[in-house]
C-alpha cells in the first residue's frame, strides 16, 4: 500500500467518530516526511483537523511542518464567495429598479437546500484541478460517509442541470430572434423587466444569455475535470476508516459498494483502535473476544480489499508528537 502515498489525491472517509481525521493527518505527515509536498484538507463542516494538530487552521493552507500544510474549508465562506460572484454577474444585466429584489433573492439562496454542498464541491474541484497544483499529494479528510457520497455525485447532477439551462438559453435566444422578425417595424418591442430601456433589448438578451452560458460551461468543465481525476485510480484513491464494531462495519460495507457502483476506486479499509495484544485485565480480555468476532467479520465481508490495522493508543490524538507515533504505526501497517 505504500504506493497510495505516491498518488496525487487521497480521500479518507468513514462513519463519524472512527478516527478518520487522525488517520488523514497522520498519513499526510508520513507523506511529508518522505519529502512529498503535502496538503491535508478538512471538508467536514464540523472541523476537527485543527484540534488533532493542536493548531488553529483556516480557509487557506497553513504550514505545520516541513512539506506539510493543512487547511479547513469554511462552507459558509464558500457560499458567500459564490453568491458574490453571481451577484456581480447579475448586476451587469439588471436595471436599477430590480436590484433590491435581485439581492433579496441572493440572500434567500444562502439558506437553500444544497447551497453549502454545491459551494463546497466547487472549492474541492478547484483544489483538485487548479489550486492544488503546487502539491505532490492532497489528503482530503472528508465528512461522514453519506455526505461524502452526495458530494461525489454532485458533478453528474450539476452537469445535467447545466445542460438543461444551456438548452433553455438556446431556445430563448431562438425565440427572441423569431419575435424580432414578427414585431412590426413601427411598433415597440416588448421589453423584459430586467432589460434596460435605453439599450437594444435583443442585444442585451444575447449578451446575458452568452455570459450565463459561458459561466455554466466553465463550471461544468471544472466539475467534470475533478470527477475524472477522482475516478482515475492512478491519480486518486479512497480509504475507509472504521473501528471493529457493528455499526461502522455495516456502514463501511454499504459505502464501499456505493463507491464501487459510482466508479470511485477504493484502495483499503483501515481498521482503527484495535486493542493491543499486551493490554491486560479481565475487562479488556472480554472486549478482545468480542473484537475478534468483528475482525473476522471484516475479513469475510471486505476480503477483496487490504485491511491494515492500527492499535488503540493510550492517549488522545492531539499534537504532532502523537501524530508521528500514529504515522509510525501506519508505516508498519504497509503505508
């Protein structure tokens, strides 16, 4: 599995609470120690990457160690930046009397279902295709599994949505040309409430349609480039982190099947917090017996994938020192 850290993109996912953030941070640290310029990115709105490193992180990369940067994407900031870009474009084609209504609609869209996910996807897509070009490896600490699957399926949904809007735009432009020919020479054109009466209505419609179409095409191209990178196993791989417990095993099995169906390469299912052999006491002995049953189940149900194991540590994972210890365990496990 050492080749996984030779990829350009590595996605670390799993059920909430299984330690995927600690694993993502340790894998990034291990990659940086091997001389690869590495960025670890948290896409989970409930960020804990900064807590694991015991450093304050923000929406821009921060250097934490030689060749290691980290950042936490702020979904609210991404939504705000996206809406500002849309508003700026709309101002070019909206008459002054409609500005208040247009800005009201932009404010309402902040709370629209899917707005955060769409904005988050766009930032991830830019990291995959443009912003991350200076890094040898980007490790994504992803949100819990259900959110991740929706995030990875958004490019296809948004491409279909964009195609529909482009088709509608072309039909509107064709209709505008027909209406222009049908309008009596001496008559007055029927103007849109968004049109500036001091400008030629048809020219304004064409410019607006072309501008929106160009924007949609750029977004579609960005999303599809990112999707192609995620699907390419030579570029990108997905690791699921789980613990030897019933619910994480069930969810990991479903998630692996869903990603396989979606064409997303899964490289391994990492079993975290396995009780060490030298742990003593009757309580731990009984826990180990139950754990052995779950480990056997993992071997049966996920036998097609590598299943490295990490031991349960004596302390919480916080700070570079303990992350280096975890990175050592990862190296011993074959990374």
